[in-house]
């Protein structure tokens, strides 16, 4: 081989670095806000049984709740152990860093009813 010949050597990336790059890209995709609103059903919750809204087909990053009244609603996101009260005419937004909200449970006290407006975002 003469001094003037240039030999190109191609180096293939290691499989571990490709896997790491994929994980980084996936993480960025999951945590970058897209800001797309999804209207959810506007249920009237009664004390007969809890209202369960299944959003597993489009996991959400956040949900805006507005209690139209007339009574307090208790909500639970996914299977969290804690129920959070939402008073009459109160609003709140529940946020998660990733699209992990797949189920919302609403209930009221015995003998009461309330209507809840919800808007999800993914």
C-alpha cells in the first residue's frame, strides 16, 4: 500500500449506544408537551355507583376538572389510593410528567349528584 492511498474504516455503533439513543428519544417524546386538548364526557355523577372514565386508548398528561355542582365530587386518577374532593364550582388541573393518566373515577356522597366538566391533554 502506498502512502497516497487512504483507507476508510467504517465503525459501526455498538448496540448498547443505539439502545441508549432510542431511550433518550423516547423519553423526550413522552415528556415534551404537545398541547392537544381532548374533550372528555361530562357526566352527572350520582351516588348509585362511581363514574369511571377510561382513557387508556389515549393516555393523558393532564386533566382539567370543573365541578358544575351542586355538590362535592371526589375524584381519583388511575388507581391512586387518595380521593381528592372537588367542591361546587371549583376547578383543578391534575398533571403528570408523562402520559400516564388512563382512568378517572368520580363519586359523590349518598343522595347527592354533581356534573363535572373535564378536558384532557396529551
